[in-house]
């Protein structure tokens, strides 16, 4: 996901975010604050994205971007992935709506009505992009199912990505990384 460039763990995510800092910073530039996103795709930012995509492609045959703000920025970024479009796969994580809201409330101290607006905006932007690109391969992954059965979901991810994410013998190791105890955003929890 960005070897050598990953965000550091935080108290809210002690195992790490697995988001590439380089893409994270570009998303900061393009949409500003995650809780009040306004997508402003300047030529300069898109040029930086193009360069970073080329650099990531040279560094690793398989790489990825993980940042919820891609819901807002992917419509602008996808067209500049000219030479990688056949390799693009989307993993759309679906989480219980109220649990997502409570995660925002607990982590960031945002009031529930505003958290609902934030979550609805992200979901709308993601679905709008996916509807505009019906031929893109998309795997919808349930966050709750990942916590309940990490091995099954990890195997699904591995197969969806044509076995390119990690060697087949590492699927168990990847699944064991999932820690359901770190799920702090449930309505009842």
C-alpha cells in the first residue's frame, strides 16, 4: 500500500492506517478537511498525482491507495491513470451506517447529526463514481464480516486481486492481522 511511506499508528488505530502518506497529503490538498470536503482538483495537484502514480508503479508491481477521501477524489484521479486502468480494482468497504456515525462521533467529537451528513456525503460520492464506471471491477467487503471471519474475507480479497496482493501462503498471516477488539465504533459498544 506504500512501503516506506505509510502513516504512523495512532491511539485510534494502534496497528496503523495503512494509508500512503504521499497520497494522503495530495488528498489533503485536493479536498481539505475530511469532515468538510470540497474537491478542488487543480492542474498542479493532478500533475502531482500523475507523478506519484508513475512513481508508485515503478516502485511496486502491485500497489494501492487507501483513504476514505478517495470517495471524493477518485473521479478526478482515475482519468489520469491511463496506463494502469486495466489493473485498477476497487475494494469498497461497507460498514453499518450507524456504527460508522458512532465511530466519527467517538473518535472526533463531532455531533451525530453532522456525522450523518459526513457519512452520507462519502457514500453518495462513492456510489456516484461507481455508477459512472460500471465496468470497473468492484468488490464490496463487509467491515462486520471481516471482523467475524477475517480468513474468508482475506481469501476473497486475494482472489479478487488475482493473487497479486501477497503470496498465497501469506493469506493466513494477513487474516490473523485483523483484531476485532480494535472495533470501537459500534452503536452498542
